[in-house]
């Protein structure tokens, strides 16, 4: 298994001391697997999933995805293609097709909608008020 060290650019506002981290689009926040690894697992059939060495972790990610799909569709109404797929893997593939790949999906979700692929984090929300 590959081990990666990802350097994350962090910026601190000199006026309000708010810290902002800039993650590359191939990284999921607070996750130990890259977007492409999650994508491979999600698209794999049952037998291939069982063979994957980090299947337990990725199976947990799958369950988080399944529980996140409804709110993601409700909150973003993205992509514009209709109808939005009802099955979690169908929606995953629909988003990948719309954006080109899952890294582009992750970038779009966080940048445009303030939500990540597997969960909404407080850190992706824009501040309710501008402090400075
Ligand atoms: Zn500031």
C-alpha cells in the first residue's frame, strides 16, 4: 500500500485569526484514503470489494456515502441532469459523469456547495458573517 504525505496550505487571517486550509481535490477531509481509491471501491463489484485490503475502512466510507446521498441531493440539486439517480452508486456515477471524475466532483461540492463527498463539515461552511 502506498503511503503519502500531503502538505496542506493553511492561511491565517491577520485581522480575525480565522484559519483556512486548502486541500487538494484528490483528498477527502478527515479520511485516510484518496478520492480515487474510494471511487475504485465504490464502483467495484461485491467480489472485488471483498478482495481489497482496506475493505473494512472503505466499507465504512460506503455506509457514510449511503446515509449522505439524500441530504446531498436535497442541498445541492446537482447535477442538473434529471432525474437524479435514487441508488447511491447510480448517483455517484451520475456526478462523476457530470463533472468528469470524482476529484472534480469533490472540488465542485466543496467550492460551490460547502459540502464534501461523504459528509458536511463545519469547516466547509462559509462564515455567517464576515469578521474583517
Ligand atoms: Zn479575517
